C-alpha cells in the first residue's frame, strides 16, 4: 500500500506540473484517436446506412462481419496492420510503420465496425413511417439519408464516444505498429506500460490517471446521452 500511496502522490505532482512526457503522451493519444474515429465516422455512416436500407445478396454476411469486428482483439488488428505496412506488405512502400499515422490506421479499423454496426442497427429500428414520409414529400436520396441520421443522432453520438473510448485506451495496436518511440509514437497506454516496466511507477501512475480521467469523462458523456435517449 505504501508503494501505491507514494506513487499516487508523486503522480499528482507530475500531472499538476504538466510533466512533458505525460502531457505529450496525452496530447498524442487524443489527436490520434480523434482523427481515427473521425475517419471511421466519415466512412462508417454511409456504409451503415447502406446496409440498413439497400438489399443485396450477402448483406447478412456483411453485417455479421462488421458485428464480429467489434470483438476483434486489438493485438489482432495490430498484427494485420503490421502485415500491411511492413516492408513485405502491400503498403510497405508508404513507409508508415512506426509512425503516428500507422496507429491512426489501426485505430480506424478498430473504430469502423463499432460505427457501422451502430448506424445499421439504429436505422433498421427506425419507424418505417419516417422513410415513407420523406419519400412522399419528394425528398431526394441525400435529404432522406440526412433525415435518417437526424433521427438516430443520439445513437450515432453514443457509438462515436464508445469508439473513442476503445481507441484511446488500446495498447496492442499502438505498441505493434507505433513502436512506442519517445516523443513520436508513445501514447498514454504504451507509456504507462513502459514506465511501469522501467520501475518509474510514479510516472506510469500519472499517465494511468490521465488515461482514467479521459475514460471517465467519456463514460459520463455516454451515460448522459443514454439518459437523454431514454427520456425521448
């Protein structure tokens, strides 16, 4: 208990003094995960909407594939991204391995199934009258799509928050394709593991506390939006 208490006190001091290693890892984790989730939203919204409204052979298999993707271990996603970006991989020419962009790519693949599955499920449960009304009023396809998204905006927002929480706290992808390089690809999760392994328990706890704070803020937003959805 003494180790934990002393480590906690020193961790608070490091955070309050804006320790460069702690704050750098926090900022890096934030922008990488935000960019990855943002890209997943841009790609996932039309895919999820299309799966909900357009019938084609094999659609159930595609939906099942995306739902299964939500349960993929992060180390598996990291392994696939490593194979893609390594010198012998199809994207080896890009020279992205062990850069922040490699982590963005991995977290994009982590977030995409969450967004697609959530959008698909939310639009599938919409009242059919919403689509019929939009069609009767002569709304064009894009306008009808925007109407669907407006009706399920709380569900989409929840999916975005859940995807961000999973990305910002993941370890496997950042370690495997980022390489945990100081001041370059080190995130809060990888830095926490590294500093603790080096015996720098206080700094590891400081990074863990920042990561916990981010997770708690996201969880608070998720609970608030869930209550708003229930009230409606």
